[in-house]
C-alpha cells in the first residue's frame, strides 16, 4: 500500500472515531431520563437538564475553539480533549445528586468542541478535493453512529446494571476512542499557527451579524437542534408511560432511527444539487413535520416510523445549513461556522428546557405543536433568504 493511501485510510478511520467519541457522550442520557427521575426522586422534566447542560457548554465554548486551535495545533487538542473527557464521564456515573450530574455533564460539554470543531479544521488542513469530501463523509458517519450508540449503549447498560453502568460503559468507549485517535491520526503536516489574537477574530462577528443570509441559516440551525433535542428527550417520557411502557433498553433501541440519517443525508445532498437547496429544505421539513404528527398514534410502530422521519429530515437540514454557510459569506468563514455552531447548540440547550411547560400542561401533543410551529419558522427563513446569489462579504 502506498504511504499516501495508508495515511488517508488512517485519517479517515481516526476522524470517524472522533465523531463517534463526541456524540456518544453528548446525548447519552436521553434513553435513561425516566430512570434518572426515579433514582433522584425528581420530576421527569428536570432530568432534561442533563441534556441541556453540555449543549449550553458547547455553545459557550464553540466561538473560541477555532482561535485556540489556530494557535496550538490540531491533533494534540483532539487527543487531550478525548482522553480528558473520560474523567467527567466517570464523575457523572458517580454522581449522588441530579445537581452533581448536571455539573459534570456541563464539564463534558466544555471539552466536546475541542474534539469535533478541531477535527473539522484538521480535515480542512490535511485533505483537498475529493479526499476532503470522503473524509468529511466518514466524520459525519461517525457522528451519526455516535449519536445512536450513546443512547443505545446507555439504554442497554442501564437495563442490565443500572444507569451508573451506562456512563461507565460510555467512559470506556471514550477511552478506547481517544487511544485510537492518539495512535492512528497522523500528525498534522499543513498546520501553520495563526497570529493576530482573539481581538481580530471577535471583530469579524459584527460583520457576520449584519449578514441576513447567515443569520437566517443560524435560525435554521437553532431550530434544527431544538427540534431534535426536544423530540428525542420528551418522547422518552411519552414512550415510558402507558400505553407503551417501554423499558430503558427498549427506549435505547428506539434511537436506531438515527441510522436513517446515514441514507437521507447522502440522498438529499444529491437531490439538492439537482433541484436546489430551498426545494430540498422544504421537502425534508414537511416530511419531518408529518413524522411528528405520526408520533401521536397510540401504536408504537407508527410512533417509531414518525421518529425516523423526524431524524432523517433534521439531519438533512443540518447538512444543508452547513453547506450554505460557504455561499452566505465570502470571508472569515471559520468565525461564521463558529457563530452557526453557537446558535445551533443554544437551540439544542433550549430544546431540553422550553418544551417542559408544554409537556406539563398538554403532554406530548403540546410538544408536537410547539415543534411544528418552529419548523414553519425554519422553512420561512430558508424560503426567503436561501437564494442562490453570490456570497456577500462578511
């Protein structure tokens, strides 16, 4: 095997593992929220803070990760964050109160951007052309698999050994992932430290905030993660209660629908190239909204089919949004991505909190109504601002 080919293969595998390592941690509690409510003797809605806390931490840190990485390099930050993530994950498992668990989940969130954001920067530095598309695709695959495995592993482990065992299993997987990246991700060759400091980076945000096309994309990203977190948080309470009464393991199996994102993202990317982003966005948001309506069925198979449509549609929205950032701005694209990631994860954090009032007053139908209204706003933003005109300076 040629050295270049061997390096490319090692890079692709390692960035996929980095994607798994990130998202296996981020959403792991969602499959075991009812068990946490029982263990800590708290209302079920309060346990959603274990999902909100790391999302909020990601939103706080994300704008600054690029600047830090541009100064210190790529691989060392990815490896340090990945191995360091094991510690707060084990502390989550050892938590004696919900407040302690929320604290350590927040600490997890502070480390996660140093894996996924820096990995994306590494891909941009160390590959080009078709190789970039292939490696970025492997990273996306790893991220989707990680999102699924976090819930699946947590649900299965909790069923057999309690919720603490769920986080011990996640910590073990994270340690293995960090070790793999340390051993097999090739050191960066094209990295050049960036000078200019934080002030010059922050100065570009004012320009981005005056760009309506970018702001519309941030609104869509905000809505996407809000809908995903809200759906896959509160549906657990819905499915754990009669008439479904699903166990933690069964709830973990529900997240198999995430794997649909592997297929829909690839298909929709090809569709968008043929008919445009806006029609594709409209199609997938309508499908996701229809999926939410299907979850109102009393039959578990129909509920799961509806969740599959929500997951498949929202993953496509994410891919379309990330792809449009390059069309929306002409320069300072890294800070534009940072702004998008921040609003994206603020949406995710609020998606774990805001629907609680709807859940308490109206149950799952109230949550569904809120999310369909938000999807309508996302669609309107895309139809008005996602026009294929040349990127303006930002």
